[in-house]
């Protein structure tokens, strides 16, 4: 009896170190990651979420979700004077795009990273299907909370 293909723990473990490196490189402060969990169904999202659709050896999406307080702190670090909703959404898209693009070293050159989709309405966009299991990895950067979300299937 064969089982359905699944992602390995190694596949899932790729994303948190990449997020850590992103924050640490830009700000000098690494986020602290909490215990990962599995969401059955749609996860709770913060105000801002950047989704990056991927295809190839795995398909689905990777996302980062956080509040406006974290976004404003990061924009301050980046010396970006604008604090409007569009700039915050762009930041969420940029962060997740960088994380997913850097995951190519693990998944191979055949991993296709699509343009980011960023929202400020705490919901998964209709055009992005979620896998039945969504892995959530909470983190805290400085005094602000966020989470990485991984919805990928082989």
C-alpha cells in the first residue's frame, strides 16, 4: 500500500532560516521562532499578508503575515518615509518573495516563483488554493509578532 507524497520535515524547515536571515540582514535583529503548528483549514491572518505562489517540485504558496506595527518598524529600519497601506502591502510582498526565491537552493532550479500577492484584509485571495494542511511558524521580531505560513504539496 503506497501513501500519498508529502513534504518532508527538511522541506518545511527551509523557510524559517530564510526569514531569519532576511530580518537579521536588514535590521541586525533576528526574529525568534516559536513552535510550529498545523492549521486544518484557513489560518488566522494578521492585518498584512504577503503570499507567493510557487510551482515545480512543490506547488502552492508560502506567506508571511504580520501587523502594521511590525511593518512600520521594518519600514523605519529601511528608512522608508511612507507608512500607507500600499507601502505596507508592498513590504509584505517583498519579504515573502525574497524568502521563496531563496528557497530555490533547496527545491532546485525548477521551482517557479510567481509574483507576490499582498493583502490587507486578513484573508487568503480567492485565486490561491490552500492545501488541506497549512504549516504555521510564529515568530517575534523585536516586540512584534508575525507568522510564516506554508501551504505546499509535492
